[in-house]
C-alpha cells in the first residue's frame, strides 16, 4: 500500500509558503504585498508558539507519541520543520528586499540609518536623545547582572561590550542589552516619505548608554516562547471561578520555554554559545534574518501613510454589500419566519445578523436569546445587543469560550461585562472547547413557541467578518430550532451525548453523520450510480476521515476538495486517492468556509464550524446544519462552483505534496467575481424592494384616498338629510 498522507506541520509550512507567494506577485498592489509579508510572519510566530511549542512539550514525555500520518516522533517533526524553514527564511529576506525596492519606486523609502545622508543620521541621533533614550530600559549582563527572563515576542538590541579601561587581555567581556520600548511605534518618519525602524536607530545610537564601555558589535534579537498553555480542567479547585483560573493561566504564557531566537546578523561564537545556554535552545532554533521581526505593525504603518499614497497602492476599497435576500425595510424576524436566509461574508454585511439581535432585544414576543461565542470583536456590537436584551428583561444565556487561543483576555473581559448586565454565562465543557457558532431566539406568539436559529461557519466578530469568507445561515425551521434548544440544554448540563434530528454535533453525532454520508456515496459508486463529494474547509488531518475518503476514492467516488491550510491527505496517489483532487486559494480575503456536499443531483449540503481535524470532529463541540431551502442550497452550490472555477489564485495539490498553478484559461479570480456579484445582486434586489415599497405605498395612499372620499360622501349625505328634515 502506498502512503497517501503527510505530516501536518510540514503541510502547514507549505500553506504559509503559499501566503508569501502573494508578497511576490507583481499583479498585487505593493502595499498589499507588504501586508502578505506581515501575515506570513505573524503566521510563523503562531506556528512556533503553538505547534513547535506543543511538540516541544510532547518531546519531553518518556513514551514518544508517533504522528499517525508520517510516523514521526515530536523531535523528528521539530527537526524536519526547522530544516524546511532555512530556505524559507532566505526566500523571505529576498522578497523583503524586492519589496523595499518596489516601495522606493512609489516614493516610500524604508532605509537603514547607515544608508541615510548626514542630515538623516543627525535626525536619528536627535530622535534617540530626545524620544527614545529617556524611556529606555537597559542593563549589562555579567556575573552580578544575570540575563533577565525576556517576555514572549520580546525585541531587544544586544551589544558586545568591552571596558574602555580594562586590565583584561580579553577584548570582549560583557553583553549589554536594550529593550525596545513598547510605547513607541516601530517606525519613525525622518523626512517626507522616508522611514527607519526603531530598532535600527537603537542599534546605531544605543551604545552611548553604556558609559565606560566600547561597543564591538551589535545585533537585534527577537525571542519566541512556547505559548501553548495546557488548560487542564482537573488542576483547579472546584470552588474557584473558571474566569479567575484562566486569568492565572494566562500569566504563565510569558514564562514558558523559548522555542525560537531570531537575530538580524550572524552571531559570533561567544554570543551564540551564551544565548543557546541561557535560552536552552539548539543552534538549529536560531534564525538569521534581514527582514524586520514581528511585522504585525505593518498594518498600522500602511494605515498612517498619506491617503492618496495608500489608496493608489492598495486594493480598491470594497464595502460589504447588503444581502439580496434581505429587505432592509422589513423586520428581520418576519423575513426569517417566511424564508431561510444566508449571508456570505465579507461580500455581504453582517448588519442583518446584528439587526436581528437588536430586534430580538426589544421584541415583546421574544423570551430568550442563547448564543455560543468563541471570538468576538474588542468593541463588539453583538455583545452590546445581548446586553441590551438582558437589560430589557430577556433571558440571555451565553456560552463564552475562554480558551479561544490568544483571545482569552478579550473573552474574559466580555464575559464579565455580560454577566454584570444580567446575562447567564457558562464556559462550555470540561476538556472540550466549544467552537460552534449557534444562536437561538425563542419566541411566544399567540401562545405557541417559535424558534429562530442562526448557525455560521465563522465567528460573531464584526471586524473579521470583513476579512474572512464565511456563511451565516438563519432559519425559522422548527426542527432545527428544537435541535438548537436541545443543544443548549445539553450545554447547560454538560451532556456531550445528545441526539439531534437535523444538526450534526461533535463529538458524537458529527463523526457518525459524516461517516454515514461518505459511506452512502461509496454505496452509490459500487452500485454504478453517480457518486460525488465536494468539500471546502480550512484543514484536514483526521486519520479516520482521511482513510474513509481514500476508500471512497478507491470505490470510484469523485471527490473535489478545497482546503486552505493543513492538508494531510495527498491526492492522486495511484490505487489509493487517484479520484481525489485538492485545491487551495489564497487571495485578498482569508478563505474560512466549511461546506460539505454529498451527491451531485439533489445533493445533501451542510455548512459547519468544523474542519476535518481530529480536534474539531472528535474533541470539540461543533455544529453542522443541513441546507434544505432550494434557493439557499442553490446559492451555496453556485458559490462553490465559483470558487472551483478560479484559475488565478487557485493552486492544485499533487501527490508529491507540491502546490502548482493551474492553467489560466479565463483569468477568473473567484474572490473578485464574488465581489462584483454581491454589488450587482444587491443593486438589483434593492431596486426591486424600492419598487415594491413604492407600489405598496401607492396602494396605501389610494386606499386612504378612497376611504376619505367615502367618508366625505357620507358626511355630505348626512348634511343633506339634515337640511331635508
């Protein structure tokens, strides 16, 4: 049997390699290319903090766990990842230098202090003396001044120092370290459209703070620590509030072991030995890079450029449109009761969802709102609507997942605010994160219970809804509503074994349901019928589902997949996965949908919060909802057709593990086409809604006029009768 799987870490690195390709693409506006470089860098930060961090922890176990896709130990996975990253660092540096040249052509000059003229260098010196030095924190490192514990993602400038008046024969005796001030921006504008980075100014001017010492060498370094906190639900006192427990856990993040050290120039042997020893790192974990570290600040840099420059060198602005399925003049509740609605972010706005919650907050028929929150915006309109509902006397139950990695602080903040407003807060399940995106509105209408259910593929976050592609489905279907009610009931009693009629819910019914759906297509193929599976998701790594899809391929089921990131199944392996095709799109927006289609004619279609990863399918609470309304189903299938028709941003995965371009026959960019479609669809629908509203108004006015004529006639007849008498 040939191997048709690959390691998840190496697959993820290939995905990130695809991200940086956008930074190389000359058809992409130059500032957008700079953003892609920033995204690549922040992605890599998280890779080290989470994945390398987790593998480092696993590598310390007596019995080494073996990866079931690659048969590699944690140490082997770390080594393979670090080896793969060496040429990727070299490539990143070259791309950065190319970007600097292209930016200069557009009048944006990013320079080293040493490359400036005398006037520019003088400016940097004055800036250092007046703005930087007064707030600097620095020290020497020697026997009585030990290296302090540097925080995760700390940035420092290190100097090799020797005493000016020293009896020692050794030219280098001491290390000096300056910590970059967090309150200052990473970039400094020194003249019209000319910028230098803060660390470079400190590197060139900072030696003067070490009085009595001579600087022999200087380098910038960035330290990355393991940030994969273990949320062990058994290690806290049952009397301790979980929110308090999480606050304590988060404090430990900056104290975990280092996993990577980046420096901007090769280290001399003494420095390398010193840093490896103090950070407990191998030399393989030290990376030399000419590219500035921690590039997350690039978005702020771009935002603060002159408007004309920024607009000329970025994508043409796009505002999410109104949905063609939603009449902005009518209440959301009424429209959802009449017909299922689906929103497509970021092509369409999240506003209808926010409007639904705002209506529910004041609607006298609404009894309760229940919702699962995983990641929300810092200034969340969703949370504010829930607060308003609670203050208006509605029962509001919020499952706030405090273990949403790197969003824990924000979720702790909002859980407290929601609770203070009277909302009932729960934190999910022991050992299981709740990653589902479900909202249930319960109404009493004429003594009868009515449900409105909203289920989405992505988070209730107004900011990311403009950047991530997701579906938000809203329905008045009573069976789905009852399923959602049962789900929340099960959440409140900690029951993971619930049964549902239409929803698939992990960790129980979703793996069972997916297995049945795939086996149904296998049965069709064996019976000589047309058998088809089409999937869109972010990652696939679950060995059980991978093997089942391989069996489907072997049975003759045609399988097409679009997987943005980790792809542990290799397509096109003869005799194993030769009926599987896998594609990937990286573009202006982050592809984030989870769509499952089974069958070609009258298919079964689901949208979901779950990727085909073990953590999602078997170790989290996730929800998939069937799309049954003919119009909504067509909408989803047409969307998938559009995505798979791309021949610009799409890449095809081969059995070798390589992603290669497809032939560009039509120059069809799916994301651009979906933007155009959203604009034209809403314009057409808006015109139709306006016409209907005008028509209805005309009818109302005609009816009012007729009624007034009738009243007038009756009044005249009354007067005539009076005078007759």
